[in-house]
């Protein structure tokens, strides 16, 4: 059967760019550079190699590695071969790694050699029988993809086929695999390009993990779609980020707030020339307004975009544009091109403007459901809408402001307190570097508002001083009953705060 000429798959995004810009550099990693033609050819070779190992369309292929050109090739090769790519957080070990490989039913694992031992330790407990090194070996996917004759691929990949299982971060329960189709992700790429004004001359730097949906689907693939030349880093190293912005005239930079916060206080800011930087995007977790305002004041010409969403919608759902930050710095903006929203109460009724409620989505970007989890799928997809689990407010003009994850709202004495509001108040204290506010069990209050604080280097402050600081800014029932000081906050590799771990501690 001939391929459907109307099919719009993930790998066709690259194929079209290779036809338009064959000799333009698509991707730089370490000392290597691939043009669009070279990248497209590499993807074809890699796809043929995966199929030659005995994999068949629809089989799941896990990817367990840090950022690299080989990681990008692996994702696009799986898409071209009709395989289902399963990105795995490279920080996972043991039972957590075994769970994802087993729950997805992955028949193969693409792995960085440095992480191979972690895979070997769980292979006896998972379905995977094929292990392929991603790079740094003669038989690696990167080596095979970039040398040799160009094979001809048979097969018919439809845009309604699954292309990826995007696992949720599992901050409140075991991760669930959102089933993403080619069609859903290409729609999301279009939304990202338009909402974030992505352009071929942005010269973007991508350093946030590509196993996370934001790095891959809001920036990497959309930027490949418009023909940009992308600089890729293995991880978000702040001194190296600042060096590259200056040396390579980077114009677009996406970072999670957990990287923007220490970057805003980094001493190299005083010596680096960041004048080439035009666009700064943040998302994946909540950005403290005080930190955002500090950056905007220091770099008034820099355009900030707030990106909000979740894996199940590809992940981009709303964007706050640069010109909208002045009036609404805490907002995450309006719905992007292919997303509709509602904000409802516990009974599914639309709430009045400004009242908190759960945000619901309707969009072609949405996943089909959760892999091998019909109960969770039925719970999330109800009455023609996807239920996000995010508590927000929406104003009369459609701007969304995140209050909290519904499960992160603290019930103190029967009154609900949004942890983010207390966190924002604490961030205004000069000694506070990072903070997380959680509810801890309390006989009198049901849950006591508790702040977990990381202080800036060289700073000391008493618990009572921080409590008094919040008292001056918030109602008494929102003031922390206790403050705990820690060296670091537990986060996953995408920067999402693991409040479940804090509650356990």
C-alpha cells in the first residue's frame, strides 16, 4: 500500500525542512554539526537499523540518555520507522526505571553507554531484549546513522498512529503514559511556532532535557520545522549557557524556572554580554514573580514568554506573551491556537471570572489516553473535555493564572490555601533562594502550612523572621506554622518540584 499523501507525521516535519534548507546547519552538539540533509539521511539510516533488529511498527522503544544529537536522531528514527518512542528520565534507577520499561512494554532500549549498567541491572525484570548504545561506540545509533549507504524504507506510517508515550512526572502517583499520535504532536508544533514566534534566525540554545515534552516538543521539533540552527547542550550548565549566549550569539533560550532562578543570581551575569538574546521562555514549573521582575528590569529588551501546559496536551496549552507581562506577570496567558479551555467547579459547572476552578481542555493536541490504564483515561476524559488537575483562575479576557495543582492545595482548618501564594510571599525576602510550601498533618488544623526554604549562599535568617515576613503580606490563615531549612529541594530532571517527597520527609 502506498503512503497516504495527506499524512502529516512527526518525521515529515524534518523531511520538509531538509527539502527547503538542505545545506543549512540543523543541529550542533559538542564539536559535531549536521545539516538538514545530513540529519534527514541519518534518521533514515537509524530507522532502517532499528527495523533490522527485529522491531516492528507499533513496538515501543525506550530512550534513556542525556541530550545529544543521537537522542534527537533516535526519536525521529522511531517516528519514521513507525515505532513508539518512550522517553525515560535519565535520573531513574532500579524500580523506577524497571516500572517504566515494564509498563510501556518496551522491546528495545536506546541508552547512553554511561547509563548502560542501570539498564543491565533491570533487564531480567522487563520485556526489552534489545539494547542499542546511543553514542560513543562503533555500533552506536549515532555511528550507524551518520555513515554508509542510504537505505530505502518500506512501510506506511499514518499520522493517526502512536509515536510516543509521554510519561507524566509521577509527583502524586505512579507515572502514566500519555499516548501521543503524530497528528497531535504536529498540531502542537504549529501552536508553539505561532504562540512563541519561533523563527529560523532565532539561533536557539536547547539545554533542558529532551526526555521532557517541553524541550522536545515546544522547542526542538518546532525549531526544526522552521529551519533554525539549534545548539544543543547535554544539560543546563549555567556558566556554559552564559558563555554560549555571548560566544555564539544565541537569540532564544528556554529554561525551567529552577534554572532561571540561580541564573538570575549568578556572578557571571556581570561579565557576560547577553545582548544577542531576544527571546527568553520559561515553563515546566511556576516562576517566582520576584525573580521574573528582576530579570525583566535587568534586561528590558528581552522578550519573555511564559509557557504552560502538561504532557497530555503535547505539552503547550497557554502562553503569556512579552507585551502581556506588565499587566499580568503571574499569569500563564491565553490558550494557544489549537486549544480551548474551560474553568469549572467540582460539579463541572463553569465558575465566574476570577474564581478558582479546574482547567479543562479540548484540543487536537491531546493524547488518546493513558497506555494500558483505561481507568485513568476514563477519569481524565469526561463530558467531552480533558480534566487537567490544575487549579486556575480565568479573567474576563481569557487569561489563565495557575493557583496550584489541585492536590497541592492545603486544607488548613477547613480553609483552602494555595501553596503558590505563600511561596510568592516568601520569595520577596532577600535571603530566600528557593521555597516550597506544603501541608503537613496537624491535629488541630488538619494540615499545617509549612514552608521548606533554601537560603542564598552566605545568608542566615531565623524561622520567626520569615513567618513575620509573610504575616505582613498575607491573611493570618495563610501564614506558615513552621519553616524548615534545607540545602536543596527535591526535583525531577525537568525541574518539577517533588512535593510528595517533601511531605514524606
